[in-house]
């Protein structure tokens, strides 16, 4: 519930706090580590294609690899918190974050940003050079997204495209955790990128609707000076179409059995979009989506079916979908 000032009609600024260890832990957003579940499909796909990647060392590599991804992601989160503080003051909820509320020592936070990056990439070197380079790319994209003069998060459409590139990078991370070679199919990586864009554009749509004030929206996020509900919805349809077209290209070339998951994939996407129309929607904070039982049930069913069909052959499908014209 938002408490508004009776004279100005806006939420009052939070009381200033003192820098603390708790504040520095919070800006690393450990609760957002759940997003790195997007690494797991890369592992599963690599194993389904090449069973020789399953070795005694694989569980250890998975543990190290996931920790590496989480540390690099936290480095990006710290940078995001630092450089977004001025804009967060304009958001009714984000103004309570540790940096704008004074709970963080700024020079120490920049040191934290570097330490997390070095630790994450250093762990990545234990896996392999390609994995460590993927972690470096993940960190560099965080810089591109946040640091002026590029700061792609301020540019309409590029904000979504550049943030969502983390999706295929996470898939590559999962792929390289298994030490599979050389890289996943391009169609799968592009599909994974576009589905990330779909989710991110829906987040933007929910944020825009929730603020419900053009001037405050643009002050909080510069790209909102260009976006409106129509443009965001059109972009959502574009990203969804691209994701499914490239996913279709992947399954027709590499794993036809996955065509059976299409209805469940469509259901997950439909439920996710429906959540954006709720007040204070959970899609604005994906780490809290586990509280949406319908979405979680659809995701679990879809994931289980996908994993099963990566390993179970369904010969009749290949007869049904055999080319019928020259």
C-alpha cells in the first residue's frame, strides 16, 4: 500500500539510514540468484546431445559454475543499484532501496562491484576458458547496460535487447559447464534471447502501468519517455513471435519431439502476460514469481515435459511431420 503526502500527492522520501553490512549484502541481490536457473537448460541440452559430457566431475563443475554465474550477476546488480540511485528516487517503491536510502557506502560499494566480478570470473577459470570468457561477457553486458555514455537501459528497445542478452549467455554458461563443444545451435540461442526479451518487455509494461504518470515514468526510466502501452504491447508480440519461430526452427532441425511442448510453452507465456495487468504485478520482481501458483504449475509441467522429451524418442512424430512435397 502506498502512503501519499496529503499536500504533494506523492510518496514521501524515506528517512536516511546509515551505511551497514546489511545494505551491502542487499545490493548484491542474493535473492535474485534464482534467475540463474536459466543456466540449467544449457546443461540439460548439452547432456541430451552428448551423453559423454556426464562425468564424475560434472556435479562439482555445476556447483562451481552456478556460483560463478551468481557472483558475476551480483557484481552487475551492485553496479545497477549504484548508477540507478538517482532514478530510484522517482519510483514509489525503489526509493527505499539501500543506495538511495543511504544504507550503502558508495566507494566501498564500487570495490564490492569489482571484487564480485574478479571472484566470479576466477571461479569460472576452474571450469574452462570458454566458460570464463562467457562470464566476462556477462559482466561486460552489465557495464553496457548501466554505464554512460552508452547506458543501453535508457534507450528504447535496446534496453530490452541488451538486458536480455544475459539469457543466451546463461545458456552458454550451462553448455560450457558440461565442457561440451563447440557451441549450442544458433536457433536455440536466438530463441532463448527473444524469450528473455518477451519477459523483460512485459516487466517494462507492468512498471509503466503501475506508475501511471508519464512525467514520473520518464523521470524514473528514460526509455519511458518514448514507450507507451501500445508500443510495449506491440514489442511483446514481436519478441514472442521471434522466440517461437526460432524455437520451431531448432526443434525441426534437432529435436522434433519438443513440438509436443508447444501448448505448454504457449500457456506459460499467456499466464505470464496476464500477470502484467495486475496491480503491483509480480512480473516487476521476477524473484517473487514463485508466489504465483498457476504460473509455477505451468512452468513445472512444461520443464518436466521438455526434459523428458529431450531424452525420449517418439518415432511416430517423424512419420507425421515427414515432408510431403519435394
